[in-house]
């Protein structure tokens, strides 16, 4: 049993020791947070957090320069070269716009979106006011509610493209993963399907699109369709072009599983379904997610081309419409769309990388 003398004789915890313990706790938290920030592309924040936690400043500044300073310098050099060379390029639509003109048109597109949303709200307010007045005059009057039919804005077309690419990507994943698992588990099935994969994998979306359009127009007939035909056509085209990386990587991942794991399943006499769920899929998840990341990137590129060629709603149609418009601001708006497509593609890859880390518990840089 402890006595008062024991407590008096115990060594006192100094302020320096308390600060060191607190610093160690902060360092552990920052280490756990660094992986998440790297996934988001915000790894440059980690050195700042380490400096705030009391770590040596010089190595953290060096890391900050490597992770943030060098990329920013490269971006600034690119913008400077772009701004210098753009006025020297003359096109049929005028001088190639520089960064300032592109940024200005990005603001114009945003303001146009806000103005269109204001028109939509005003339309529904007028409609509600008119219907309320009709009901007041005659409660038995049949009220008609009409949807707003204004032109889609740039942001609306971004949303449309995202919905389409995720639908096509989902369909492709549903097809590719089971086929890849069967290819990896059965050499006979892999031999049978491999010629088809090698034939259809290189086919361009420009070749698939006319076939898909004709087939959907002939088969998808309804007076009140759940989805627009343009959406179905674009989604199927994305599926046909994006499923191959997932299928191939899944097959490779399944085929490279340690044979001892498969033998354990046989010894335990696990049913085929249980073996796939408990052994095959968890062991091959890293390569499956690599295929999914590649497929989503391919699907995003394919979608823009499909929308442009088929004139389906989305970013591809926006680019084509601006090209056909031929105004003095068209080139700047097209370049806004180009940067938007690139940034969204980067963010989609980050999302898939975050899912890969979450499901496979793997570290990332």
C-alpha cells in the first residue's frame, strides 16, 4: 500500500518531459493524418503541421519545398509560358486566349449558372402564384405543374457527365469483376474469353457509338422512359470501352493468389461462393482497384468523346457547341472546359485511391 512518503519520494514530472510527451502525441496524430492528406493531394500540409508540433524546422521546410514549392513553381512557369505564347497564335476564332481571358470566362460561366438558377426560381414562383390564384377563384380547377425548360448551364453539364460516367463505370464493374474472377480461377475460361478481350479492347468509342445508338433506338422504346436515350447510349459506350482494364487486372490478381490459400479452401471444403468471397477477392483487391482506377480514367475520356460526337448532353457537347458557335469568347470557354475535364479526372482518381486505401488498408504516397 502506498504511503505519503512514497508519493513524496517519487520523481516529479518536469515541464520538459510533459512537453516532449505532448509533442510525441502530436507527431503520432500527424503521421496518421499524413496518409489521408496525401490521398487528397494535400501532402504539403504535413510539414506545416510538423513545424507547428515543434519538430525541427529546416527538414520540414525542405519537404515543403519539395511537395509544394516545386509543383507551384512548375505551374507558374507554365502559366507564364502560356501567357507569353498565346497572343502569338492566331486562329480562325481569334487570338488564342491566355490565362487571364480563360479565368474571366470561367467567371462568366459561373455567373450564367447563377442567373439561370435565378430564372428557374422566378419561374416556379410565378407558376405557384398563378396556380394559387386559380385555386382561389375555382377550387375544382385542374392545376398544371410544368417543369422549367431553360438551357442547361456549364455546371449542369458537368453534373450530367458525372452521372453518365458513374453509370457506365458501374455497369462495367459489374461485368468485369466476375469475368475477371472466372478468368483467374479457370484457365479454360480464360483461354475461351481471351481472344474476345484482345479483339474488343482496342476498339475506339467512335466505332462503338453508332452501333450502340442504333441498337438502343431499336430496343429502348417507351412512351415514358425512365432514362433518356442519350444517357443510355453514352453510359453503354463508356461501359464497352472502360471494362477491359478492370477485367484484365482482376484476372491477373486472382491468378497470382498464393496457391497455399487456395489449398486451404480446398482442405476446409469451402463452397465456391465462400472461397471467392473469403479468399479470392480479399487477396486480389489491390490489383482489382488498380483496374478500377484505370477504367474510371478511360471511361471519363471516352465519355467526353462520345458526348461530342453524338451531341448528348454533357461537357463534350458543351465543347462542340462552343466550337460551332465561333464567338470571340468560344476558345476561352473551351479551355475552361479542358481544365475542368482534367481537374475532375484528377479528383475521380483521388476518390478511387481513397477507396483503395480504405478497402485494402494499404499505404500510399
